[in-house]
């Protein structure tokens, strides 16, 4: 009897990418708390790019990251420049 086990290579790459995104997101939160909003924005943008690439737009981790990035943009005195992301959250 032959049993086909799925490859864990893609799964481990996804786990590593999610861990890297989580680290970027956490660093964004730290910089936000320190008042370094531009650096916080950069970290949240990196995290969002990784998460969107690996999980797609409808994943809860992506929503959490979008929220954090939106809060940074608010604190910087403006709206998130890509309003389609904001509309996506309200639909």
C-alpha cells in the first residue's frame, strides 16, 4: 500500500513567512509606541506585503495588519492612501 504524504516544504515556507510577517508587525507596534511612526509604517507595510502574498486578502492576519497600518496612518494625520483597502474592510 502506497501512502502519499503531502510535501511539508511549502508548509514550512509559509510558516517562516508568517513568522517573519509577525515579527515585522510586532516591530511596527514597538516603533509606534516609541513614537517613530514612519518606521512603524515601514514595518507594517512589509508585514502586509508578506501576508497578502502568502495568505490572500481575506485572512484574519491580513485584516489585523491592515488595521495596525491604518492606525499609523491616522496618527500620521491622514488616511491610508490606498482607499480600496479601507473599502475592503467595510464590505
